[in-house]
């Protein structure tokens, strides 16, 4: 639910000299689980309180690490009841931090007021302003950012009472400075949250790509001349299907749009309902991407189609997934796997 009076602050309002005088940078390691320490900036007069000291695991995948709050009379944010909680989550599936943040906000019954996604080496970072109603006072706002460090995801949740809407942007400045100075003390060597495989699309001009091993890969017997096709499926924890991808490689000189249209026609022949009209979606790497509404047996689906050329030969990758409003988590996992596959497509290396 959008509310235009509450907007993200994306650039500090204070000048550099004022920021240097008003904030301190902390190295937070004592009281933290091994390997999960970090640095960040907080206003002068704030205190650090360790929280639990437990690392997330598969039983408890989200744990609070630290709480920061004003400890000196008149400190910045005290009048607004401000505090900053740093959480850590263990990811067992590849997902954009931005999509994880959407799932988290929904689980906490927060209304998303404004959100942006910021590109990073590990997918889209999430930056959100969300709100919750309170029973005994003004609406509480949460300025949150979620960012990845390999399988670990850090969530910075800066909370404060909304009060006068004209002051909301200024009250977000400590959150913005905390994020800008945030660094894990131990950078992850492996950036993936789950094991990765490298399926090959064979043919005259073979290509290889990365895909989480949680997806099942089966060669399709129906493929274009001089090319190949793969059927890729994902399942939920209970084994029910939650995602389908079709990956096709054509021969040099073939047309990528034609490959895509043939794949969509085959899906229709197999009982999928797919809208005839597509709409543009943000490009992924070198691929042109479109989106369509789809469905099967009464269940709504979303179709993403990416196509392009590598070494003068076309490729087409199609994803069918539950849409965000049906299963936000399934959509997030499937979208991330699709983007990993598309952006990692490359020619098969020649034998030395």
C-alpha cells in the first residue's frame, strides 16, 4: 500500500562536515557469532547491545545480532523513539536480497510505502520504507535494507515513530548512514547460497550456464536442428512443482524470436494457457526479456521469456512460475534462478 507522504531518503541531507561530527563508525565483533561481525555508522550517543549471539541455522534461519539505540539525553533520534536492529538470515536457496525483504515485510505485516532495488554482485539489494500501525501511538516506520554476503543476508531495520510527515525524510538519515558504512568483517569467498551446476545446451554452437542444483535437468527429445533443448524443473520442500524452465539453443543463423515462439506453442499444446500479447520486462544481461500472463488447471502463472544471440546462434530461456501475489517466495526463488541462468550463458570452453 503506497502512501506518497512517506518517501525513501536516498541522499544524506546533512553536509559531510556535519555528518563527520554527528556519527561514529563502530566495529561490531564482540558478542557476535564467529564470522558475522560487521562495521557500521551510528549517531553519537548511541549504545550497542548484543542480541543473543546465535548464528542463524536451518532450524532458526533468522536471528537478531545487535540493537543500537540512543543512550544520551538529546541524542539524535531519541525524540522519535528510534532504534536500529541488525538481523542475519541464513539462505538455503538463491534469492535476491530485495525479494527476501519483500517476503520478510509481508511476514511482519508491514505495509510497503516505497522500495527500490540496487544492483550488486550478488543480485538486487533491497531498500524499503515500510510502516506498521501501533496501538498506543503514531504509526511506526521501518527503513530497512537487506544485502547479501554469500549465504548470509544482513537486514538493517531502523525503526522510528512517524510523527510529522514533513520530518520523515530527515529522520531516515541515520538509517542511510548506517547502510553506507555497513561492511561484513569476513567477506564470503563463495557468493552462492546453494550448490550450483552447469548444464550444457549442446549442438553446433554449444553453450553452458549456471543453475542451482535444486533444479532437475532433463534433455528434451524435441529440439531444433543443429541445437538442443533442456527441461528444468524446481520443486517445493514437499515435492510439489513450483517452477519450470525451457532452455533452447539454435544453430547459427536461426532466429531467437522463432525459437521462443515455438517453445510457447509447445507449452500451449501441453495444456498451458498463455496470453498472446507480451509486455516488455527489464533486460537480463544481453537478453531481451518479455513477460506474459499464463495459467494451468485454474492456477495463475507468470511467464518470463529471455532471448538473444551468442556467437551468431540464438538462445531462448522461458520461465513459468507462480506469480508474486500467489506465492511471493516461489516467485523470488524462480526469478533468481532464471536470472542466474540467463546472465551466465556462455560458449562451452574448448578443450586445452
